[in-house]
């Protein structure tokens, strides 16, 4: 959006100069309100009949969204955070200075109104202006009211215009705020303590991802933006806090698509003396509670499909999912059988035969699951018991050493969380991280060695269940938004 004047901006600037020439301050310091629009509607919207008025004076402030002039009288609508309301303005009833300010007003300007409430003969709730004050003179025209921002990139880049023009967009972000509030309330009621972990970390960890790098001049060292709070939260479990959680930003230097943004919000919690079975129940309880609290039911509609979060959710083991959806039995198939299946599925790994041959049994199985099973997981499903090779921070499965005790909840084909029975054997954890470090030659998303974390586990971490919950994807589901950029106020753009 260019700063130069066009015809509309030039006219607005002319009016700004004229206001100042008349001694009217177009940018006063404050304004005393008594009501929001929603409060006026709640108090008088149902009780007043057409043609009736009340003696009570109200003071409102908001942005002018429509203007209909009828000679010496005008109707216009103002919009505040809670809604829109009609204002009636009669020139002859107000001082000349207020009339001057009104005549130099444009749609988009922010004004203050004091007056009494009445209903027009057509039954529309209205405030009859007895005082008018221009609070902010705007220089940029608003998008056309009834269509808003049609260019999706402009919608994301100029979110302020989107929020002004589209009440539904504001509702989405109000719902997001409420969801985070409800999460905090629920976690505290369950006995958890909220904590904060570093965003700038000397060693990144807790997930398979590319980090963002930065540099600290005073320490003369490279630092990384947090990709996960996991390893720090586990240190707190070692330190004696038994229930901790964090809601915060993570940063992953990866691609942008419908469900991924480089900067996103996660909640992670860790609970001593529990395992992944216990956390399945806790995760289900939290998400079902949130859906019911915010939507009034366990059922929602997401992109035209009804989804029911009623407990219990389906449990699906990774190996069973491969059998069901891919047409191959991972217990009986050879490594070459698994590779051939990935070639048939046109996996990105299959484009390089050398890389394909470096994949382990577990990595091959998991890639097949992701390509064949995940798209079918529309109703809430707990995917559990992943291959050990892709989960270096997780305890081995107590019955099958090829697997780990891990689950990922899926809804509408999207992973919305992750959970482990956390690995607390320091010797096994050290060996797993050594294996990951060795893999970094060919896989730069493999987990780096973190000896400070190993030291913490050496001190002793009790049996622990850990969970991550993706805030954005849950908000997408609850608000029925197709893209993660629709529920992030300021998404990353080109």
C-alpha cells in the first residue's frame, strides 16, 4: 500500500487541514465512554418499542461505517469492538463547532457520541446525538463495506483492515483468545503450574525441525530460537515440580502451508508419575471440554464435515493403520517391499534411491502411514505406538521394543498434538541422542546432542507423561477456518 496521495487521500488531507484551520483538534487525547454498543443493545434493544425513547444519556465511541445524509439531518452507524449502532444527528440541535466537525467527517473516522436512546418508527435502535466529537481523522479509505478485503494476501498483510471490515474475522480471534484463557483455567484447576522457558537457546531440541539462528554479540555465540520447550520443562520435573505447563511461541524454519506457519503457539505440559495412557485420558478430557465450552456441544462442523469429539476417541496403532490403509503388512514386508510401496505412493523420499535406502524400517513404516492413513483420520483419533527410530525422547514400548509409547491425536486429517511416556533412563537417552547426532550428516532435522539435558536426567527424572497441543490447529477446527493463516493475527508472508 503506497503512501502517496490518491484522489481520496488528498480529499481527506484537505479536510484535515480545514479542521485545524477551524481550531478543531482532529486527534484529541482521550474520550470518556459510558457504554459499549452491546450494552446499549442489551439494556434497551428488546424493551423499547418503535417511537419510544429513554431519558438516560449514553456516551459511545467508535468508527463511522455508514453515512446517510438527508439535508439538515443525518443517520450514520458507528462500530466498536462489540457491534454496530445507528446514530441520529440533527445539525440545528448542536453547536456550530460540532456541526463543522461533522461536515468534515468521513466514513472510517473515529467519533464520540453522547445522547439518548430511542427506536425509530421502523424499529431500529438509535442514539440521538446531543454531543459530537471527532476523535481520529483518518487518511486512508476503508475497504468497500459489503465486500471487505477480497485479496487474501491483503487480508493477511493488512489485518487491521480485515478486522474493521469483517466482524466474523474479529469473532475468530476473540474465540482464539477465549480458548487460551479456558486452557489456562482448566490446567490450573488440575493442579498445574504455568512456567516459561527460554526462547533463545544454545542448543535447540524437543522436535525434528530446522531452527532459526541468531547471534548474541556480548557472548560472541550463536543461539537458536526455540523449536520446543520440552527439554527445559523436563528439567523442571527433575527439579521437583510435578505438574508444569507452558503456552508460548515456537519457531521452526520450515515451509508454509495450510497447517504450518514458521511462528506458532504450542502448549506443552509434563506430569510426573504418569505415562502416555494416563495422558490420553487427560488430552481427551481437555479438548472435549474446550469444544463443549466454546461451541456448546461436542459436535462441530469443519469445512462441511460434522466432527464429534465425544469421548472415548478411536485408538489406532501405527502398524494397524498401515495394514488397514496401505495394503501392506509391516510385520511381514521386507525393507524392499516397504521401499517399493513408497515408490508407488510417490513419496518425496522415493525420488532419491540412495536416500530411500538409508531409511530404517521404522522410518519407512511411518512415511507409509503418513501418506495412506492420515488423510482418513477425520473423526478424533489417537494414533499410538510409533517406531522407535522417529522418537528419540520416548520410552520404548513395554511390549514391543521396535516401538515407543507415544501418541498423536488426529482430527480432520491434522495432527493436533503429541505425547510420550518420557524416556528417563539416562544411559539409553544418551545413546539415542548419539544416534541422532550421527544421523545429522544426512538429516539436518535430527536431534542434536544436549549434554546439559543428559546431566538433568542423570540427576533423576521420575516417570513422566508429556503432551504437546497445537493451539492454532485446534482454533482452526473450532472456528471452521481452512488455513492456519486465518487464525494467526499476523502470519508470516513473503
